[in-house]
C-alpha cells in the first residue's frame, strides 16, 4: 500500500500531506503516518513551523467510519490531536474541500487554520448518532461563539469558509494557491497557540449557560448524542480541559455502541452502495446538457424546477394553454419566494427562468438530450406522448417515463427505442423527497442509464437502480405497507391508532395521514392491484370524493383552524365493511401494528430481491429511508430483518395471517432465510 502521509521540507517549513483517497479519512495508517512525520519535523532543527495539508480533493472528511467496529489502535485521533496541539513549533492546517468530523477536529488542534475559499467545514457526527470524539466539543466552543459551536454539532451541517472566518473558526482564507499562501504566511504565524488555552468565548459564563440551556429545549427523549454534545460543551466551561476530554471520549464510546449509531452507520454505507451502478464501469454516459419534460401538474413543474436549479435549459411541454399558464405562474412564484427568502438573488432567479421554454408544441423536444414523460393518469395521452417521443427525439436522446407501473418492455414498445428507454420515477412530493428510481431492462444501454444517473445526481437526488417491473421498488413496498395497515383497520384498529403507532415507531407520518396528504386517489393509483383488496374502504372513499386534505376530508377531517380530527363518516364506512365481511373485531396493540407493518415491508423486500427487481437489501433500505421517511437510525426494514431474524419475522407474519385477514403472499426468499437462519446480506 502506498504510504498515506508524505513529508516535505521547504523554506524551513515541514509540509505533512495526507494522501488517503477518496476522502483522506483518518484511519490507523494515516494517524501513524502523521505522527511519524510530525516527530521528524519536531526534531529537525531546520524546521521552524509545520503545515498540515492533504492531497486530492479534500482535507480529511473525518475519522475512518469503517474502523468504528474494530478494536481501537494507537495513536487514537484524540491522542494525535493532543500531540499536535502541544507542539512547541507552530502548526498550521491548510484546509480545502470538505473538512468534516475528525478532519475538523485535527484542524482545530492545530494552532492556526487557513482555508481555500471553497472549503466547507462541519462536525457531522450527529448524523451518525455520535458526538465529536476527538476534542471537537471542547475546541469548537473555544474557537467560536458557543451558540454557533452548538449549532455546528447539533445540526451536523457544514458552513462555508467565509462564515467560518467570521466566527473565528479559521484564521484566514487563501485566495490563490493554498499551500504557497500558507508557506508565505507561516513566518507571521510563528508562535504556537494551543486552542485549549483560549478563553475568550468562555468569558461570559452566564451567557454560555443560557446557550446550553436553550439548546436543550425541545430535545427528544432518545436524542442521546445531542444530549451528550450539550453536556460536553457545558463541561468546556465548568471542568478542566483534560477531564472534559475524558468525558467526551466516554460519551463517544457509549454512543458508538448505541443501536441508533449502528443503524445510522449501516444507512451511511448502504446509501453509498446504492449509488453504485455495476454496468457503468468504464462507460461514457450520454451527456445531458438539455432536458425536456412533457406533462402537466405539480410533479412536472417540480421536475422542471429541479432541472432549472442545476443550471440546465428546460423545455416544458404542456398539453394545453392552461397548463402553460399554470406552470409559468407556479415557477415564477417559486423563484420569487426563493429570492424573498434570501436563498437566491433576483438575478439568479431571473437567470434560471431565462432557461425555461414553455410550450404546447411537442416538436420542441426534438433537440433535447433527455426527455421525461410525466403526463397524468390519462393512459391514451401518455401512450401518444411516448410514441411521439420515440418518433421525433434526436437519435442519441434518452427517453424516460416518470412512472413506476410499466410492465418490462412496455415503454420500449411505445418509443420503439429499447436501448434508450427507461423509467425515471421521482418520488412525490418531488421537492421534499429526494429519491429517484431508475428502472431498467436488460435492453437499456449503459450510457443511457449513466445519463439518468448523472441527471439525478446533478439534481441533488438519490438515484436507485432497479429492474423495470410494475411498482419498481418504492411502490411495491408502499403497497405492502398499506395492505398491512388496511388489515389492521379491518381487524378493528382505527386509522388514528395505526398512524400513532407508526409515528411512535419513528415514521414522519402514519400511513393514513400520508394518504390524506398525498391524496387517497393518487395513492390508490400507485398501489399494486390485488385480485381481492384487503379493504374496500379506500376505493369507496375515492368514489365518494373523500380523498384527503385537498378536499378537507379523508381519513381525517381538516378544520379551518388547522387541526384534524378522525373522520366519523369514514369510520362508519369501515364499520359497515367489517360487518359485510363478518369480521370479529379484536384490539391490536401499538407494537403489534408496528411489527405487522414492518414485517410486511420485509416480506415485500424479500420478494423484490427474489425476482431481481432490487439489487441489494441496502437498496431497499435506502429507498425506504429516502422515499418513505423510514427512520434512518433504524437502518431500514431489511436491516431490521437481520436484527430480529428472518425466522421471527416469518413466524410473526404467519401468526397474523392465520388470525386473518390475509394481506400478503409470503415470499419464498423469506421462508428460505428463515429455514436456514440466514440474514439478508449485500
Ligand atoms: N470514513 C470512511 N469512508 C468514508 C468516509 C469516512 N469518514 N467518508 C466517506 N467515505 C467513503 C464513502 O464510503 C465512499 O466510499 P466508496 O467509494 O467505497 O463507496 C467514498 O468515501 C466517497 O464518499 P461519497 O460517495 O459520500 O463521496 P461524496 O463526494 O459524495 O461526499 C463526503 C464526500 C461529503 C465527505 C461524504 O462522503 C461524507 O459526508 N462523509 C462522511 C463524513 C463524516 O461523517 N465525517 C465524520 C466521521 S465520524 C468522526 O470523524 C468521528 C470523530 O469525531 C472522532
């Protein structure tokens, strides 16, 4: 293995450069390398100051998360930070890229920090269920105001170099060549300055304590890492530095072993694995420099905005003049609001709008690199549009359908271009859910898949590759989830009871609240058809126009004051259906509901793996976390299957179905995993 740390001596200074691609994570070999280089530099009389820098596209983006499940090896990152801070020669960190977690902690232990203008700095440990564990909770509040230090740790969101400089986290921004500038500056920074002795931000104890008390307000009972961050920051004021560091390390070890952190770390790697598209290795994706969207309604508008926001010229073809007017109003309003909120400037908004071509003329898509069909549920119109796309698009164009319900090959049959036709399914609401499914068949050319992948990434979405089958991954999982929820309703639970149970589990909303929000009819259209639906209630509600928030009533009634109450009329319909079906009503506990719905998701996931629709269990989990709001700290349903064991899941499902009603067909892969006591692995 190439040595991950290099030492150079120039003009009486030592440059320690970390080189551990892709993100220069501070694994054991890197820590050893830094320590060795550091000792050489310290003992070299010709060296007056030491510069810590990194090669590649970033200063270390953190500790090596892969090592969190391994036994600790010296020097630990906190030890290394202490050694650097205690250096009798000044140490300057030259920062670029994403300076995150342990990377920022290393920089904070240096005596000075100079950053490239594009650098982002953050302490994202909270997103892994952790607190900074290499002195971050102690050094951040010594370098910057306590409220900002708490914010950095409690949100986990990075801040840009300019803000970091305003706050005092860094000492300067180097406009030109970072290393050259730092080399030139080094003589000015000729005194060691240990962060641990800085007292300025600790001087007003009352204000400091007010900030930590304010940070505690509204914390959830189970927010362990957040609580520890606040405790440790408070210790920065109240306890000697080394004792507070010790406290931080003990808390870090506790959080590391917590279920929440283990689940979040699993989700971190699953998300990254889901972005890997095996067929794209060595493939040049079809470049996408222009996009057309054919469709009307909010989803087409949201996709258009997402494309405009990443700088692409967009043609939006609406079937009628009314659609053009609506789109123009909505998109114009959107940029107006963005500018008013200060998220963009008026000029930026105008610039993005200038790249929009709104028309009713389908011929306008002719020159686009990628075309997305996103018309309404009108099947004839949709098929006409797809045929037309196939006829008029330029030969290299990638043709996409924003749908999940296509039979494999159906899309290609309409466009007549099997190598370039794929599903590009945006989860709704498109502006808040960031999942995009890319549904492919074996006929689709890798360069077309690559084009869809790149577009999704450029839009800041999370792409998920799956085989094109009705429902893809997301809607098949959604259908299974709702079928199980409906089974509990039929057995005697109320929508409110099911919703509450799932919110307590950690879902952002329950299945019935979610349907009311999205509109019951739209969700019905997404659900996979069953020969005998578990519950007729949803289709009866659609027939009665009782489709949710949009019309003021669905499973709940929505009052003007903004609150919602259970809809008694829907309850009457439900009771009537139970009577028709001669159901013996029995109570279900919250945990029975939670276990039942999660088991249904696991079973659907097993079926998706079995028929090859999904590539890996991690893909399914990623789809659930980012498409349905499954609590990230619980990893996802397939992760839960491995925790609980396939045998237990199967036993639970069989027990529930025996008591009736039957709401799913048990996947043979689940049976196999249960019989062989195996887990669902990558
Ligand atoms: N440890 C190990 N591997 C890491 C890593 C880390 N801290 N950060 C990223 N990687 C790996 C990814 O797994 C991925 O590997 P792969 O190519 O084999 O799948 C590769 O680096 C590239 O990562 P991304 O695909 O995420 O690349 P991006 O360019 O999109 O994003 C990033 C780069 C913003 C740095 C993003 O990777 C990220 O946010 N990383 C996590 C940062 C983090 O959480 N740091 C804190 C770690 S905990 C810590 O430091 C504890 C300390 O307080 C003691």
